[in-house]
């Protein structure tokens, strides 16, 4: 969760420490090795923090075999004792034997990491398109080349192109929260579905839903504009400017309209892996749970049966929702493998 850390670096350090612990516990499965590789490839800073965490863990073996010390404290101390990846480049001049050994050791560790995950890490130029994607139930946090932070929700896909005079992103599916680094010379634009969201320095959430795109502003100001504004001039909704705490959603007609009663908590609770509902239908609740879990819930109810839900759930606990449905005498809940079908009781 982005709110759990004071800055992006702390978040990266936490992920790096988690990988080191997992590697120490048991050999990684092929899928986990591929996941580690993808995380390392996202940024040179990820590699640097991973090497630093590994060095701290190696040091812990020597000074604390029982692993009772705080790894975060070791990481802070190790920063003054371990050279960065950029300093480990061949050809660095040094007359300090200890420093040369540290450089050699980190270079060897980097090579070991690359062999272990089975690929060579390369980072594309800033102007090249970068691609990020999450699977079912996955979330990821990463820093772009301009310093902006992106928190990508489950089943989401994002492409990024950062150039000398612009920052262009395309949320092809899913949901993301953008914490934009201020740079007035390079507009930050996110395209999703039929709208473009533009910001200079702000924090906002974009959710590409089946029925349109929803934009929620956490901090600052953004402009939400349809890709074809001419189609909405007659209705007066060619563009909408949103302040902190405001929301808007695009419609199938091409309009962009403000949400009359914005709900910031509901729109951003996913960062804490919570699902917040306020008078939402069973179908909407089921759809949200299905974004995160293997267990899929199908709601097959006649329009005459309405069950508005106001509740907060753990996104990864669909069983709590199913148990809630099973207690309703007006409903019949049937389990078929990893599928739950909800029908009206006869």
C-alpha cells in the first residue's frame, strides 16, 4: 500500500526485503522467478535495493545467525557500507582494497541474480514505450523515469512513453492511481477508453469500467476530456475540471459528467485491498470480487429482486460475501467448483 510508506523508496525497499526473505526460505518456483525478473527489470533502483537487502541479509548470517535483528535497521546501516550498482561499473579507480572487494562482490552478486532468474536486465530509453501488467489479484507499485509513482490494481494494463516534452500513458484496462511528479514543461496525460486525463502535479485514480471510465482526484487538479469533444459540445460536457475530492465518469454517449455524490474512500480503498460498497447491487459487488479472486460469483436474479449492499469487505475474501448471501432466505446459492451461482429462491 502506498500510504504505508513515507516515500516510494521505502516501498521498493520493502519489496526487495520480501524477495530476499523468500529466497532464503526455499527455492523459488518458475512463476516466482519470472515475477522477480519482471520486478527487477522495471527499474535500476529495484536492482540496487535488492542488492542492498541481500548484502544486509548476508551480514546478518555472520553477526546474528538466529536472525533476531531488524532487517530494516540493517538496511539503514548497510547503506554506508555497500556501494551502489552504478559504482560497481568496471573501470572504477580505487586504491582501497576493501572498496575493490565490495565492488567485485556486488558485481558478482548482480551476475548471480541475472543467472538465477535466467535473463539479462536491460532498461529501454526514456522515449521507448514501457509496458506494465498485473494478473488476477495482483497489485504493483513502481516509479516512472520522471519520478511519478504508479500503483497498478488487479488485472490492469498500462503503457508509458516519457519524452523530452510530454508524458503519455494509456490505461488499456483495469485501474491505477497516479502520483504525478510536478513538471510543467511536460504535461502528464493518461488516456483510457474514450477520455484523456491531464495533470501537472497531482494524485488521481483512473478506473476503466465496463460502462465507462471513472476518474477520482485525491490531490491537486486534473482535466478530464473526451477524445472526441465535438460529440459532446451540444450537451455542454466537452471537458470537466476536477479538484481534490471530486469525481467524474464518461458515458457511452461520449459525455464526461461529474458524479453528484463523490466518494473518495470507496474509489481508493483498493490500495488497502478493501472493497467499499454503498447501496450497490449484488451484481456490482460480485463483479468487484471477481476482479481479485479465482472464485467467481455469478448473480442471476430477476430485475424485481433488488439487494442494495452497503458494506466493506476484504478484496481477497469472497467467502465472506458468499456467506452473507447464503444467509438471505430470498436467495439460493449454488457452488460449482470455483464458481458460485446466485439465483432467486423458489
